[in-house]
């Protein structure tokens, strides 16, 4: 597939891709010897980027910003444009692990709480036999830890990297280390996806996903996120009113 169409949503680029397009692009990226950054953009990202120029720059410099939120599909439609489907990061991690197993791309899982990355790695290998786990490490996005983490990843021989530090930290982490990870071809900020893989978080039931109510499920299960989630009505307001 050639370069995907990009749609500007409140100053943030979002690519008009399906899950199948995303996987095809990843295969293409794997053949080019440089790090490609993928961000899983949702309305919270867009609102965070309004007041964080650094984050905005990181998203503009990313190779692929997948539409991980129904709100983005709605916002695109308001502009008379179209995003073909939602591409959830929490599903992408499974597809990429499967692809990695098929192609022999060594995968490194960075971030999430203590023990989560290691457990997620074990579960993914169980699900996709043949998957090569280059390494796992929780670490932290703190600058003091940067060099040590970069060394671990480089020593591991990873070609594919998941970074689970939540947005915008994970995306900034990848951006600032683009040039430091010569063997990594694709790096994805995966948010809380490893918590889903291990069952620490549970995704909304299918009917809620269909109705675009995944955010409500998250709010009920993790009510302490309410302040961050105010981004959603603010996003809707900006999209509708301008
Ligand atoms: N996380 C981390 N270190 C940090 C901040 C977050 O490992 O300094 C992890 C956290 O444990 C979780 C993941 O980042 O597994 C995603 O966090 P959150 O749910 O806030 O991100 P979102 O999915 O909303 O992007």
C-alpha cells in the first residue's frame, strides 16, 4: 500500500487506514532499515495535543497515526471526509504479535506495571507459537533510565517494540529514541494494551463497542480517570462547535 491519506483533526494527523492496511504498512516498514513510529490516536490524544506542542510535533513526525476512537470517525465525517474504521490499539497488539510470529520479528515489550510485560509476553507466545520475545522490561519513561533501556533493547535484537507508558509519555519516549534504536523497525505506543492482554483490564462487551460506548465502560471500571476523560466532551464540543 502507498502512503495513506491523512486527515487533520483539530491539528492532529490521523491516517485513513483499516486494520488490514495497518498490517500491510507494518510489513512494508519492516523492509526499510529505520525506526517507524506508530501512534494509536484517540480523542484524548487530540485534546492533550492542543496544549502540548511537543506532543503535537511527535504525532506529526510519526509514520502512522491510527484512528483508535469512534470520536475520530465522527469528526472526520463532520469534515465530509472518511476514516474507514476504528483501529483499536488493544487489537493491534494481537495482530502484530501474530505477524511477528509468522515472520520471525523479535518483539520487545517495554513498560506497564511490575510483571505485566513478562506475563503478557508469556500469554502472547502461548497464543502465537513461534513468537520470539526479544525481551521485556517495565522500567519507566524517566530520562535517567533512558540509556539503560535503550541498551537493553539494542542488546536484545528486537525488530518490533511495544511501549506501554501511556500517552503522551510513550509516544515522546519513542520519538526521542528514534535515532538510538538502529535495529528496531517498528515502535508502537500501546497504552494500556498489555493490561488487557494479561486480563488486568477488561475490554467493554461487544455491544458497548458497537455502540461506541467503550469510553463509558472504562469510566465505570476506572472512575479515577474521570478528569482525563473530560477530554471527550471537550473534543465533541470542539468538533461540533469549532
Ligand atoms: N505506565 C507505566 N509507567 C508510567 C505511566 C504509565 O508503565 O510512568 C503504564 C501503566 O501501567 C499502563 C500503561 O502505561 O499499563 C498505560 O497507562 P494508561 O492506562 O494511563 O494509558 P492509556 O491506555 O490511557 O494511553
